[in-house]
C-alpha cells in the first residue's frame, strides 16, 4: 500500500503536537482540518477508481458490440456464398 505524506498528515501531526503542548484551540483546528483533508482525499480516490472502472466497462461494451457486428457480417457473407453454391449446383435436370 502506498503511503502518502501530504497536507492532511502534516496537519494531523502538527495538531497533535500543539494539543500535547497546551495549545488546545489551534491544535484541535489543525487536527480537524487534517482529518477532513484525509476523508476528502479518500473520496476523490474512490471517485477516480469508479470513473476508471466505468471507462473500462464502456470500452469492453464497445469491443463486444464491434465483435457482434463483425460476426453478423461474416454470417451474412457466408450465407450469401452458400446460396450461390446452391443456385449453381441445383439447376441440373433430373434423369
């Protein structure tokens, strides 16, 4: 797991240090801001991963649709080719 040392962690660390040194107001403010920043960062990461998942699903859907179109084109082509053989071979007289 990746460890980040960003603004939220610095704020939490500074807030804890200030709380330990009897600076209650500023320490609590920094602590709350750090926790909120961490929550916001986690929410943004979840949103980004959901967007990536949706993009992958959309791509797979488009590939699937393209495959179905190619398959139907091949079936149509082979069906037309098969009908030509039947017309050429089936036109003889019965003895």
